[in-house]
């Protein structure tokens, strides 16, 4: 009986010992793991020490950039406004030039009418002279008048090329006017750039908020938005090419509609934008 | 012939008005967006609308849509003058009833050609 008790006790003790040894092995393994992990943890701590100030600097840099962005955006608007003012001034001058050219043209018209009436008067003077062969003094006088009229008409003759000068100046003025379409197109390009800045600004502000950095009082961002085409280009050769593509597409669409259907875009029909 | 030119760019509006006058159409009014254009269209009689696409408040396409809904305005021919020239845009404009389409920057010759086209489509209706 006592022997049984001792055997049982011994078995329990062995079990405990085994458990203890198992725990020791586990602790040892843990130590080994910790030993192995320690350098990583040290690296990690070092990294956090390094990255902390870096993040702080990055956040500062982002904040500085973010504060400058509304100003950059406003500067783009200022450029648009300045080109608009300058273009308006050029258009005003072009209008003035066109007005002056109109005044000149009516003067030229008047001069050519005068030249024709001088020529008529000269012919009449010569005809009259021929009617009085018996009066050489009168003939001489009339011939002198005719010569005077010829000289006067001649001095007006030098302006006969002015018509062409006026016409080519008008053409130049219209070309300048056409070229000023550049203002609208660059304004659209600037509006696209501004929109991009505003979007980046919003993203940076979101990021800064996540980093715990609240938005500082910056410039007013509520400015009027321009509507724009991000692909706008100022190039007459490109627009001519695009126009040809548009014309072809338009023709086929309108033909479809003429046959009673909705305009259809056929498979394989190329984009109207070759650029 | 009385035209209404619509563009949010004051420069472009002036260029269009001047070009039209040079082409022999002296009666041209201007509007700076679709909203102002609709107001003018509802008050006056116009033979042709020449409109930009990209405008604030109401785009050229929305203006076209509004015009087609209004029995008094639905038959006025509309010419789009825009930098946009991708296929989807043109299809959309034609579906809404744009008569013709001019790509910016344009030459006076192209504008004249497309005005004639838009007016002939209108009279042929
Ligand atoms: Mg516009």
C-alpha cells in the first residue's frame, strides 16, 4: 500500500519535472529568439529615432509647401489676368488701326474720284482749245490749264498703290486678332495647372491632418474657377488637322441622322483628335 | 442676320464678334456663359448661336440642351467653337443638335465656312 503511494508520488513528481523541463526549454527558446530579435529591435529603435525627426522635417516641409500653394495658384490667376489685360489693349489698338485704315480708304476713294474729275477737266480744256484756232493766246492759256490739271492728277497718282497697302495692313490686323486667340488657350492651360496645384494642396492637407498637423491660416482659397480643356493647344496647324478630322466625323454623324437614326459611331472610326 | 456669340473669355468673345463683323455680319451680341445666353435668347430674336464649350455656370453643351427643350429656341442653329475635339465630345454635341463645329484656334475662313453650313442646315430643315 505504502509502496503504491510512493510509486504514484514518484510518477507525479516525474510529470512535474517533465513539465518544468518543457517550460525551461520554452524559456530558453524564447531567450534565443530574444537574442536573435534584439539586433532587429535595436535597429528598429534606431530607425524610429532617425525617422522621427525626418517625419517631423517632412511634415514641416510639407506645411511650408502647402502654405505656398494657394499663392502659386493665385499667381497663375494673376498671369491669366495680366495676359487678358494686355490682349485687350492689343485688341483696342488693332481696332484703332482698322478704324484709321477705313478713314484712309475713304480718303483714297475720294482721291481717285478727284483724279478722274481732273482728267475729265483736262480733256475739256484741250477740247476747248481746239475750238478756238483763231485765238492762240486763249489756246496757250487753256493748254497751261490742261498741263496744270495733268500735274495735279499725277501727284494724286502716286497714292494709287495705297489701296494695296491698306488691304495688306487690314489683313495683318486681322491676323494679329486671330493670333490673340492664344490668350484664351493659355488661360485654359493655366487653369488646368492651377487645378492640379489645388488638388495636390488638398492631398497634402489631408496627409498633414493624418500626421496630426492642423491646417494653418493660409491664403483664401475660394477663388472663381475657370472652366477649361486640359488638352487645349495653340497651334494653327494642329487645329487645322483637328478641324479636318472633326469635319469627316461630323459628316458621317449628320448623314446617319439624315437617314432617321441616332448618330452612330462606327467601329474603327478613329478619334477626331489626331494630336 | 442677328447672331449671339457666347464665350467666357472676353478676348475670345471680342475676336469672334470682330471676325463676324469683318465677315459681313454686323449684328452680333455677346454673352459670357450659358445662363446669360439663355436670358438674351429668350428676350430677343436670333438667327444663329455661336458658342464655346468650356464655360462656368452653364457649359455650351448645357446651353444647347436647354435650347432644344425650349419650343421657342429649339430651331435656332447652334455652332460650337471649342478647343475640344475628341470623338465623344463631337458625338455628344451632334446628338444634342449642334449644326456645326469649329476647332479653336480658328481662321476667319473656317468660321465663315461653318456659319454658312449651319445657316444652310437651318434653312433646309
Ligand atoms: Mg471657355
